C-alpha cells in the first residue's frame, strides 16, 4: 500500500497535483463532478500542472489510479474568493497506512471575508457545522458569512491572548502613535530579543498545559465525534494558531506522523505568503525600525518551532493518545470512534 500523499493546489494560472513520498510509477489523475468523470490525465510526474474546467457550485472529487491502487486526493488549499487559508485535512497517511478522509474536516480563516464570487465553492463543500474559536469581541467585529448548508455554529473560546493580539495587529490603527509604539517595543526587546517568538511558543504550550484550554479543546474533540454533524469547518481569525493547534491534535489522535503534523501547520505560511509580505512592509513603514518591524511581524510568521513546542509537550505526556486520555478524558472507545469516522 502506497504511503504517498497526493494533494492539489491552485496556483496563478493552473492547478498543480503534488505527490509527496511518491512510491509508484505512472498514474492517471481523474476528476469527477455530478457523478461524471470530467478529466483523466496520465503522468509519471510527482508535480503535475494541469487545467480543469469545472463548476464551482458542485462538489469536485479526484482520485489517483496507479497500477496497484486508487488513492483519493483533493484540493489541499481551496481557492475560495476572499479567503486565503481554507484547507481540507484529507489524504494524510497515519502510522498504520490509513488515510484521513477527504471532504469531512476543513480548517481555515474566518468566514467574514468571504466574497460573493467565493460563495458557490464554499457552498459546494456542504458544510454542516462551524466551530469558531474567536472570542465574542472578534465575532462581533467580523461576523461570519455562513453558507446555507450550515445547521450549527459552535463557539469554543480557548485562552489565546497572544493569538488575539496577533489579530489586532492586522488593524494598524490599533497600534497607537509611532513614537510610543517603537519605545514600547524596544523596551520589550531589551529584556528579551526573542520576545515575540517566545510568546508564540508559550501560547502553544498554554494550549497543551492550561486546564482551561484543555477543557475547551477537549470539548472540540468531542464535537468531532458526532459523525452526523460533519463536514466540519473550524477556524479562528487567520487559521494559524488556535486552528493550527486543533488540527495538529486531531491529526495526532488519528495517528498521523509528526512530520506531517508540522507540514500541515507550515502550509499556513504558504497560504498567507502574499499577505505576510504586505504586513512586513506595513510595519517597516510604520516603525522605521527593522527590529521593531520584525517583532510585530513575528506574530504573523509560521515557524516550525511554534507547533513543535506543543508536539514535544504532548509527547512528553506519553504521546497523543495518552495525552487525550489525561487532558481530555478520552477513552479507548472515543479514540476508536474518531478513527472510524475520519480514517479509511
């Protein structure tokens, strides 16, 4: 059985199939919509650019047919207008060779920025449940634009001061006047030159170790155990820290390997690449000081050490299943339910 991970990305002028850990020769990529095959492309390439004419309002599925097996695949990063970090968690291989199912678990940024031209594709996901990690103030400022398929919205609010602060940094008018801002940042950096990075790491550690956070995230994992409520879309503001932690824990409980957990977290950097460049340029202009600009930008950066700190803490607790039992009160049956719903 192949352990390859096949996923599709939307680039500027085409779609691209990318195959990690490719362990087979030639294959045929097939696309289906409305119960009909709409494309069949033969190749041996681990990275295959291609074009496809499809209806954004209808579900779209892909499979990779090799001489040994059929591997489901799909959009890893969905091209939904107005949103930049909507991702399907399907197709990841776990330690026993099983794969996470496509089209059941979506992670992303807030739905407040959805554009009208992106509504059809979002609707095609047939989402049933939205889990929102934002606090009431964030929700009031940026209410979600929900597709009609959603039957339930659940608000789970972890202690996430650093993540919320990062969200506030996106509004330049919240930073105050330049002189005061620069003065305050320099005081912080004088005490700790890595203050921002350490704050991001501590945020992830708090998600693992803080009893209040454990309670909230444990509830989220139990939300996912209700198969009738899938497909799920879970999000915070930008889909990086709170959302990234939940995705990591859930995939870890499903047995997905560490390397893939870090890979999934780091994809936010790919999704936000253009936006982050704009933020860095904005902070350079605002502060006129490279160290201060870098400090502010660090709250937007996606670094492996951020999520690795959380993974290390979970592994120190005995691994994902042991941590799930200790922190979330899960039992063997709960863990098996998750695997039955989300693995194939």
